[in-house]
């Protein structure tokens, strides 16, 4: 079984206080684009939000579940922790809500490479990874995240047996590598709209 965890719980500080997942692009919201790209590849989609009030903002979306952070205020690992506890799949794709151009072919490719590894993580270079656009084994995520002090995605990656995939090698699947576009500021949104 495969699961998707979409991290939606950010504070939106860099986006002028606006919630990025409801930004509109190409006639749909970011979250609609992301769900549409993931749905053919997974058996379930779990949204990981800050709190129940934020979860209610997604009640109109069909066939997704939303869970709230159990460990508050620790950033993406808090959402990842709540999401992986809720997920049922032994293979889990994790994505951030500010990536509206997620490419199903790229995600499918990452799943296909998991094999006996704990994770498949795209890399730009040894210092620049995409841990929030990656596939993990659920058991490996749980083993790291069950320790309350663990907050760092970088440390999490170091604790796992990871297959790193060069992003440049995925141009045949996504020529513009648009799948890795993340929007943190309103100006960036305007740029991809003109795009």
C-alpha cells in the first residue's frame, strides 16, 4: 500500500500571511493540483495541518484525511510525525503544499527506486536535497520520528539508508524540472503564472 502525506501546516510568514495551499494557479488551487497529481499513484492522501481549525479548511476536499500536529511548533517534522502515524502505507511520498507543479511521472519514478532503501530523495547537489519531495519507507520514518527530540530533516536523512537521485537525471520525465518549483512568496507565484 502507498500513502501520500502533504504538509500544509506552515505559518505562511513568507507569503504575506496568506495560506499557500489556496493560492490559485492554472484555474485550480495548489492543493487541488497536488492531490490531482498524487491520487493516481497512492491508496490514500493524508494532509498534516497545524491544528483542527486548519484541518477544517480542507473539509470540502474529497477522499483525503486531515490530521493535526501532535508535537506543536517544530516545523515540518511535526507535520511529518502526525502524518506518518495516520498513514497506512508501507511506502510514503511526502510533499510540501507549496509545490503546485508536482509531476506524477517523477513521483512514480521515485516510488520505483525505493527497493530495499529507507528513502529515495532527489538532490541538486550534496548540500541541497529535496526531503519534502521524496519517498520513504513508513517504518524508517517512524523509527526516527518516535523520538521526541528529533526535529531536523537533515538529521533524519542522515539516519536513514537513502538512495539519492540526481535531479538533472529526471529531465526526461519533466524537461523543465517544474515538479521541484516551490512558491514561498507572492512574487514567485506571479512569475510562474506568467511562465
